[in-house]
C-alpha cells in the first residue's frame, strides 16, 4: 500500500481506488519527482490531472504546496482522494474535480487558474499525451513546468508549440519528461 513519503503526511498510508483501473505512482518515481521539483513545491500551485488516489498531488500538499487541484473522472478515485485528504487534516488549499482531464483543463483555463507544476499521468497506452500538452500549457504559470509520466519506451515530442522537453529521467520502466515554455527571445531564427 502506498504511503506519503515526505512532508506533514510522511509515513501515512494512502487509500487507493479498488480494482486495477488506476496505477498508483510508485515511491521511487514520486521521490525522484519531488527531489527534482523541491524548489517549486513549497507555496506552489500543483495540478494533478490524473489523480487516481491522489498520491502525487497530495504529496505536493504534504510538502507545502499552497494550492493543489486533483482531477480524475472516476468516482472511486475521487472518493479515495477525499479519504486521503482527510489524512492530511482536510487539505486546506486542495480542490477535487471529478471530470475528464481535457474538460477540467479547459475549465481551469476559463477560470484563469495558473499552476507552477502540471502533472500528467494518463493511462500508459493512451493517446492523450499530445492533445493534453497544449491544454496544460494554457494553465501553466510563466515559469512553470509540465511533467508527463509515461512508459519509458514511449517517445514524447521534443517540442510542441512553445513547449520544449527540458529534461527526461528514467526510473525503472517509467520516465518523467519535463516540459518548459520557451520565451519569444529563446525562439530559434
């Protein structure tokens, strides 16, 4: 059973949705992710677009994120997220949305929301990565980062619009790809 690995929730067990419809992000992947993002998390704004039981987004909350939005279309996943929020004492600054990720990203953009970190972890076999990247960019803070977790053999684009692959880290069968927005001054001639 997964546990919080850092912050105020450290060591507490996370509830996961029943069945195998969700794939909780393992401790090694979460540890690597939060080691890399250490400076962006405290007082940051974090969006977990495929939250499952909330392990990644709630880890950000546990480590001091000011605002965390957790999105999942599954009712069982949303119930698990809410139960895990209770483990953190109610989760001030957290919002849970039971929506499809594309719909949620569009709604968050319409509300004017901006995030320092947008975490995308759709089902590994899906074709959602490329359509989600521009939607995620629309809610990305100026110096924010989009992180896509994917199967290590699946290639993601090096560049998409103004997003550029800034870093890619392999952890076992998983890969974390970090996208940053390039500025007009950084555009190649």
